[in-house]
């Protein structure tokens, strides 16, 4: 893959994924978790996102076509799911099972938030998946070009992981009250983002 194309792919995915922009979301989602659990959630989310984007680069276009699923439908579904999480954040709802011990509850919450909504749809959302599929189409069947794209995906997810690891220090700096306020505010912003996902999907369908 030529250097200019490689740089273009890196910039595109960095802008779409926006690792720094995900830091407030990570802080709000992992509120109340110990430092070790935060690190585990960050690592899990980054790995899951990397796997999803890698799969999108390799078979994303074929899979969506085979299943008859369009990107607009993916946007609408992602928006609806994200809206449900945003609602929980705004009203401070936490889904917990009383039969679980505290340790099991923490582990379950880490696995849950790492997969959704951190990995999907915040990191590997419709925009990132679409961009990855388009970049893979540009690379064609050239092995070196595709390998370069996969390397870019790893770098972007590593940047997100680094941003998440710093988020713990930011959370300690703003304190408990700041975390609560940020969680509620971010919930509203996520709700707006979810609605925008749905609007974009509907517009694409009508177009």
C-alpha cells in the first residue's frame, strides 16, 4: 500500500473512531468500577473493536450482501440500541442481578460494557465499519495493501486503548460529583447521537 494511501486510511479511521472523544464515554460507562476492572474493560473493548473492524475489512462487504443487510439498517439498529443505554445513563439505572456476588457483578458489568456500547457502536460503529469496508474495497485483492489496512486498524484501536487507560486519571481528577454530572450529560449526548444514527439511516433508506 502506498504511503499516502496508508496515511489517508489512518487519518480516516482516527477521525471516525475518535479515541480522544471516547474518553468521556469510557469514564461514564465505567463509573464505580475499580482500576483493574477499568483496565480490563478498556482492553476488552479495544480487542473486540479490532476484531470487528478486521472482519469488516476481510468479509464485511460480502457478509452484509449475503445477509441482505444494508448500512442504513445497521445505523438504525445501532441507534436504537445506543438510545437504550443513553436512557439508563440519564436516569442512573443500573441493571444488576441480586443473586450475583459483588465480584461476579463487576466481572459481568465489565464484559457487558466492553462489548456494548464501548466496542459497538462507539468504537466499531456504523461509520467505522462503513469506512473500513470502503478502504478495503480501495485496497482490492492486493495482499500488501490489505495487510497495511489491518495494521492501521490495530494502530487505531491501540490509540483508543491508550486513551482509555488515561481516562482513569481524568476520572479521579474530576471526582465523584464530576463523574455523576458527566454521566448524566453524556447520556443526553449519547441519546442525541443515537437519534442522529436513526435519522441518517432513515435518510439513506429514502434516498
